[in-house]
C-alpha cells in the first residue's frame, strides 16, 4: 500500500501541475490580446496625430496656392488700372484692388496661424512617435516573452501528461477508480497531505489515532473523515 500511495501522490502532483499549466495556457491568449490592444491604441493615437498634421499641411498648400493666385490677380488688376479712361472705372478698380488686398491679408493671417499650429502639431507628432518607438520595443519583448512562455508550457504539459499516463499504468484499477471518484467530487484534488492533525484539503482536524497511523505508514489507505480525500503524512520539520 505504501508504494501505491506513493504512486497516487506522484499522480496527484503531475495532474495538479498539468491543471495549473492548462489554466495558465488559457490566460496567455487573453494577455496577448490585451497587450496588442493596448499597443494598437497607442498606434491609433499616433496615426490620428499624423493625419491631423497631414491635414494641416494640405490646408497650408491650399492657402499658399490661393494667395499666389490672388496676388497674380492683384498684379493684373493694378496693370489694368493704367488703362482706365474714366474716373468711375478708376474708382471701381481701386475698390476691386482694395477688396483683393483685404482678402490676401486675411489669407496671409490664416497662413501664419496655420504655421503656428503646424509647428505645435509637428512637435506633438514627434514626441508621440518617440513614445511609440520606445513602446514598440517593450511590446515586442513582452509579446516574445509570452510566446516563449506558451511554447514552454506546451512542453511542460506534454511531460506532465506522459508522466500521468505512466503512473496510471502502475496503479491498480480499483485504487485508480477510487482516486478518480474522489477527484471528481473534490474538484480535482483527491490526495492531500496532513500535518499536525490537519488535512490540507479541507483544513479540518483528523482523529489523533488516524494521524498516528499515517505517521507510521500503515498498510491501510486512510481518507479524511471530513472531505473523504486520500491522506498521507508529510514531515515538515525541515
């Protein structure tokens, strides 16, 4: 019975390890998704700033073209002023020139305002791009770490499964059946240690005589009177 109990203990450890590995494997995709979502949000902020910058540059080009066209129109109008023959026409053209000049002045003011805004947005984009580049390195490193952990867990799980299969082949069918029944009822934990008369499964006290029997490694397979898990004594005196 001592050898069989030792096999059960090892089986429980292997299957518990496999359970922890599987739980971690389920967590990793979510962590990776959250990581990519977080980095994607940073990228979106930078892309938005770049779009804003490009929009301002486009507006500046349009205003430059608009001003250039208006200045050419003003030049031609001034040239035509020399050819007018009546005072009425002269006054009308002066009015037209005044209107064009006022419009050009407004356009120049708009261009100056755009240049100030462009300068500010360019600094913002540069700062955000620097943050993005710094964040990209951390993102790639963390992504690689999670991928490496996932590969490692896959290998560890395969080892635990092979170990469990090997141990199951060495345990008598009836004992294995009892183990499975308890494990099903007790959420995957069928074999637990005892120390100082306390069951590690339910944290309840067991009878002193049973505790003595466990310490002596008797041939009887003891189960906790409270949670019905299979018990073994574990010496924790160092």
